C-alpha cells in the first residue's frame, strides 16, 4: 500500500474525564476525498482539528507526508473551518489579498475568483455575504495557497439545497485537480456523492470505514419497501416475515428480494399505489450500526 | 515582512472603517478639553500667592519685612530661585520675593494680581531698612486646560491601547479570527507585532490630530519639545499596548476582558494625576500611583508641556515606562494562546 498523504495514529483528545476522540486511526491517500461522518458531538471536528494542527492531541500522532505536522506543513494545507470569522470591514477582495500575503506560494487570485464564483461580490464587506457566498469565500481562502490537502469541516451546514449543490460542484472541481480532501459532514448524501472513502464516527470512535458502496454492500442486502400503514388494511406488519420499522405513518420493510416481497404483498391484497422502493443508504448504515438516527 | 505588512494593513483598514470607534477616539478628548475649558473659564479664586526665596546659605535668619506680615496674602518659602521664577512665568504664583543678598521682588508683567501686590510692596523695606528692587518676568498663565492636556492625551492613549488591542484580540479569539490566522503560517509574534504596530501608529496619528485641534481651538501652552512629548507618548503607548496584550493573552470572553480592562483603567484614570495633582493626597495613594504606567506618562508629558522639561528631567519616568513595556511584552509572549 502506498504511503498515506496524511494519517492519524491512535488519536485521542480528552477534556477532563470526557474523551471527545478515543483512539482514532486512519490514513488518506493522495488525491482521495475522505469523509468523516457522524452526528453532532461524534468527535469529527476535534479529529480534524488535531490533524490540522489547530489543537494538540492528548495522545497519538498525525503524520503529513510521513512527517509530524510543522509550521512548514501549513504551507501545503488548506483549511475551511466550520465556525470562523474574518476581520470586520474587509471586502472579499481584501480578504483574498490578506491571506495571499500570508503564504509563500499562492494560487492566482483571478483563477480562484473564477473557480469559486466570487466575481459578483468581490467588493462587498465579508460580513454582508449570504451563507453560500460566505462558504465560497472561505473555500477560496482555504485554496489560496494552492494546497495539496484541503480540510472541509461541514462546508454545507446551514446552506439551502441549491447552495449545497453548488458547493458540491466546487468540491468536485477541487477533487479533479488531484488534491486530497478530508471532509466532515452529517449529510449522508453529501458523503455518498463526494467521498471515495468514509469513516463513520460515534462517541469519539470510528465504528465503520470503507468506500460508501462497499460499506453498504457489506452491511446490507436487499431493498427497502415503504408502504403507508393505512394501505395494510388492518393487517399487522408482523404477518410479513420481514424486518420493519415505522417511519411516521408509514411502515418500511427490509426485504432481500423485491420481486418475492411484492408478490407476497399482492397475495395479501395490499394496495401498492403509494408504495416506494429504495436501496439502503448511509443513513440506514448509521442506524444499523448505532441503533440511532444520524441527526438525533 | 510581507505577512506583517498584510496583517498591519488589514487591521488599519478595520480600525479606520469602524467610524464609530474612530470618531469616539478623536472626539472624546476634544469634548473633555472643551468641557473643562468652558467650566474653568471663570477667574481663579482671589488668593494672592507669594513665594519667599530663602537661600540655604542665608546669612541673617532674623532679616524680615513688614510686607511679609501683610494679611490675606499666602506666603510660602522656597529655596529654589529658578523653579520659583518658572512658576511666576506660568502664573502659578503671583510674586516672588527675596531678602538676601539684596531685597528684590519679581512680578509677571501680565499678571493682574502681580500688579496689585506691587502696589502693596512699593515703599516697603526690610527690617534692615533696605528698599526692594524690581524684576519683571514674562509668561502666560497656565490654565487648568493647559495642565489637563497632558493627562487627557495620556488617558486617551490608555483607553485606545487597552481596549483597542486587548478587547479586539479577545473578540478575534471569540469569533474565530485567531483560529483562522493560526491555520496559516503566521507566527504568534508576527500577528501580535502587527496588532501592536497598527494600534501604535494609529495612536500617534490620532494624538497628533488631537494636539493640533486643541492647539487651534483651545490654544494650550507648550513649553517643551513636541519631539520629546511624542517620545513619552510613544513609550507610554507601547507600555499600555503591551499591558493590553497580557490581558488578552488567554481570555476568550469579551465580558470578562471588559471587566479586567475596567479594573485596570479606572484606578489609573482617577489616581494617575490626570484630573488633579496627587500632591497633598494620602502618601499611600501617591506610592500606589507610582505603579501605574499612566502616572509616569502623565507626569513626564506634563513636565514637558507645562515646565519645558527636557529628557534628562524626565529620564526616570522614561526608564520606568520602558521597563514596564519590556516586562509586559515578555509576559504576553509567554502567556499568549491562539485559542
């Protein structure tokens, strides 16, 4: 196996008696988009902040290109924080100027403005940007030193669906430039769409790791059939020999073979007018692994 | 250097565009000066003050004059003739009298009280029967606003330094600006140096504007060198900015920082001699006041402005300010945390 671009080895971070991160280890290959998934408080942000060198680990180590993190490695790393502010009264253009002067090697500002679509609000005070515009600016600042590795900490949290899709497109472009990306998110579809490999975190530990499709294949067989409970015409869901759970007013069956399951439903004279069939998602995986919903 | 200049420029823009803070920093000293200029524009109380010079080597301790027994005149002894003449020039006393080696009196040609005292002393003689000869000195009266100028300039610098650096760094820490800068190759030293330099330059610029404005509108008196005054203000600003860095080194709550800054600024504002002279106050208070950087800044700048003091005369104050600045800078560099 090739040497990881960045690797976390047995990382731990404790605040008093609470372990925010508890023995996390993983490696990210060059050019890979790696996703850290988990609910709020799972330890994702603490993990990547240790990998960014922002907070020191209680124990364990981070190796970047096989070496411990140093001030020098910050020239090769780009970071987009989950919660951050820029200096007041500075326009977008001035923020770009400021940050470009903090690095030895920088990317062309014109290229960055074009990549992150900043041209429409270049002279606007950074405090007066919309959520999507702000995230694009923060991403531009993360890319200003043309980094080899980019950390994106929940880049789409709080954005509307369109802004989120736009940011995904932008992340795809960064990926296509061959940069390594470490992304944290609690949006499963985001991780599924963008990441080559994911690690699911809960309570400070990694509980599953792998390529999204492989993980789903490993843990799930079959499909989900969802039917309104009222369409069962008084029949109890237990009469079908499939595991199920309630989703509001609907019942969702987990079936190994859709064709057989549908035949059985038809035999039982169940209306299929409001039925839907879907494959297992990362959300299901998280539920399966932890017994709780990702957004709880 | 590129990083330093970028951070310096960004901080300057932030300050200059924050019109509220900028206006307050400039208007506050003007308002105080104009307020006091107006409040103390009336005549001083009618007490005649006469300094009696008695040289240490006075030959005849019994030598006196009936003039020195005149009622409703406050006589006090001095052994420093030059200092007494300087006070007369500034109207801090109304007449100076000496009996030895030959009886003589000095009055300020522009002092109405001096004119009246001259009417009284004319024709008087010493107990040895010698008449007084006359000496004239020139000089404008030192008004309260003239005396206050040094204190107000220094106080304005104190507020600008402590709140402009201390509070701002705490706000940066709380809002995540520091964390964002920490993620770049900028060192803590480069970041702090830029903050110090930015505030230092802006303090000097605003002090120059305030001085020029007050000179124009209040016409305060300046007996010393502006260069020396700016040296004192610069050293004082550096000392107070460094003190602010110590406060801001770890605190992440604006409310807590505000409390600490108020605890520091209020005693200095009240007991550093900004508003009133500490002479005659409780000796313990006078000793405590010597710990405050503002006391040394006020005393040194006031000595330059109202007494024309040179660097040699204020050397002690400069040494203390420089020492405190170094101590505060060292402490802040040890204590500082980005988060």
